[in-house]
């Protein structure tokens, strides 16, 4: 069994990984080989001690080189769920793999795009965050996909292959050519509606030519860079929309720590890196 | 009046300074032009995100360049006391200057050498931390000086000029040639003793030839890189020997924040830098 699983490859996750490595721990870090979209897109970072006026690209390159030097590999799987079992955690990925670990560090960031009204209420009843997990449920049906990042475009294509009809709300630039059964909508939906299950995606105005503002769908996929930690981890306590942690980055779940943007403001690299470091030390202490 | 005074020029203080600067705040940072002895002496830093296997010297040089670029000057005065007044702080230095500020960030590190038994009990009654503040009280008298850093050697010379006789316990290497009335002792004292005031410095065994283990002195100067924060700031709450802070780095004193090693373990650059960043944001929030 692993000593620790780190969820997220932003500055907090990387800081935790470097420190766990320095402490000889057996761990995995899940994330993207690109580390973090937010870092790469940062224009100029002015207040990160040690790197003067570094660009996001430059910071990202430095981190990648450092991970390579420390022989830390980012596991390119998307975590779909973290389950606190008796004295261990089970981590499931959208690639349908399961991993076990004594501790978990959540460093999954925050999604800057707000959830759609009704999204959390219909989760598991027509709303899904995982194409590969739930796609087969919508074979031959009509679905809407709200996607926030180009990195997950392959999941849209996967869903289009299963569903009869896909309405796509793409919240990013340069959408790739899509299969014929995908219709691109140019408005952001304001609500997911229905009785017991999802029945309609509601817009303030018709979202495209010949498409009604009250659009009938069988399901809605919300594909985001980060799943809200409280959705990811059952029983996790939140506070003001962030994971509730103490000074040592401990959450309400024993052995589960959290670091970086997901624990709250300031959303800053230095803060994230600091909490990642503390979380790793808390894990080392916990494992004793 | 200043928006903020930062006490200490290690990674926590520098991180706070960079972030206050980025937020356009009017502040001063007190410390050493060498930043921090501890950084410079670090052999290799393996887990600071963004700088792979950097030496202490290299990290220090990067920070100095960054401060110069951001036009932040370290005020080379030693803070002797911080006083919480009504809605402001008064900061006194050993150079006999007073500064006023709306907020304070304590980033003064931890002293790795433990206080001598009796030191805190006799503070102000024969024990002093400041040669220039209290030296004149010992004109023509016999004193002991316990000094932990070469950087404060000039204070020993200053005291030797005033006192009749100085016994020096130097806890660092390469002690410079001293005036004739200075006797170097080679043992660490175990206790400061006396009735109402300091009367004797007690060793486990004679600390040098012809010097008794129970050495009569009129006063003891403890010259350290950092003064304990609870000694520095009246009324500051401590916990397990460190400044008690919450997740936002707030102490029990309104407007007084703390960051870095002085708030507790882990004693790590990433952690210090993270807390410095949070403290600066807490100051910005407080000033609103």
C-alpha cells in the first residue's frame, strides 16, 4: 500500500511531492503532464521568492525540470473519487483504476467557473463529471456537455460516439472540429432542471439558431479541470466553499490533508507551496 | 504612519515584503543585509519548488537580486521591542529609533540555541539582550556575554569598552581578537543565578583555567540573532515555545501577524514563504 496519494499537480501538489520524496516516502501524484493550466497561463509572477518576475511558462518549466531531477512522475489519470475506508483510502480514477494509500493530500485547486444552478442537486441523477464512468448510460440519448478545458476534449468525442445527440457548451477557445452529432451552443446555461432526474438545460435566451432556451436533455456532463473536493471525497467538511483545514492542513477526515487553492484564499503560488510542504510533513508525522 | 513593519529578513519576511510591495503598501522590513545566516549556511535545498537543488548561497543571492529588482531595502537595525498601542504599534530598535505602524508581521525565526536556565526570570534584572540599550548600566562592572553569532561581535567590543571585565562565551567559530579585559570561556553555562538580581553565572565545571564554576557577575548579556518573539512583543501568546497563530497567521494581538519558523515546525523554506505570503494578504485585508 502507498504511504500517500497526492491529488493535483499544481504548486501545492508538487511541493508536497518534493518533500515526501526527500523523506523517502512511497507515494503517487495524480495530475496532468502539463502540471497546471493556471500556472502556464500566468503572465508574470512578481512575488514568488527566489524567482524574479518569472512567467507562468518559466515557472512551469522549472517545476517540470525539478520533478524530472527528483525522479517524480506525474500519474496522468483523473481522480474520480476518494473513499475513506478503515485506516486507508481508496482512490478511483476515471481510467477505472483503483489505488490504496494510507494518507491523501488534496491539492486539486479551485474551479474558477461556478457550478451551474441545479448541478449539485442532480449529481448522480443525470449530472455526471466523468465521461468514461457514466457515458454508457446515455447510449442513443440526448445529452449536454459543459466543458471548461481543451484538455478534456477527447471526452466530448467519446460521449458523441455513444450518444445520439450532443449539445456542447465549450468554455474555452479554439474548439476542435467535432463529430456531426455535436451542436455547439454559444451561451452559458443558467440552470439544470427536471423533476426527479435531469430533464432540461435552461438558457436565458435561445443558445443557437433553432435551439430552444428550454432544451430537453437526458443528461448533463460537466467536464472540468477540477472536481470540487467535497464531491470528490465523501464526508469532507467544507467552509465558505473551500476545504476546511487547520494550521497543519488536516481536514476533518483522519489521514486526509489539503493544500493550495482548494483550502481558500489567497490564491497564490507561495501560499500553495507552503501548504504543500506542511501537508507532506503532516503526512510524515501521521505515518509514525 | 507605516502600513506594516516586518521583523525579520528570512524567507518568511521577504515573501511578505514582496507581496506587500505588489499590493502597493507602505512598509519597512527590518533585518540583516545578509538576509539570514541560516539560509546562507544551508548546504543544499532539495524541496523548494522552482529552484532545483539550490545551495543556501544561491537561494540567498536570488532573494537579494529579487529584493533589489522590487526596490525593497532591508532596514539594517535590530528590533529591540514591539509595543501594541491603541490601534497602532510602536517598534523600537537597538539603534534607539522608534517607528510606528498600523500592523506588524513577526518573521524573526527561531533561535536554535536554548535559553539558559534563569535567563527569562532575570530579564531586566541583570539579563539583557541589547548591548547598546543597557551597556551603560554596567560601566566599571563585571559582566558575562553569551553570543551566538559573529554578526554581533561589535556589541561585545562595545561592552568591553564600558565594563571593567568581560567573560565571553562565544557559541560560534573564528572569534576575532578581543580587547584585553575579555576572557574567553570554553563551556556553555548551565544557569544564571542570584537573589533579586543576577549574581552568578554557573557552569558544570570550571569554564577556563583559574575561573570558578560559580562565577560572580553583575550582569549577563545574551546576544542572539533572534530575540524570542514573546520577549520582543509584550502580551504575545505562545504555544509549545512558538508564536500561536491561526490559519491566517493572526496572533492573539489585533493587527499582529506571524510567519515562518517562529510559528512552529516544519522549519522549511516553502512553509516560511507560504506563511509570509498569507501574512501579507492578512495585513492587506486588515487595513481595509
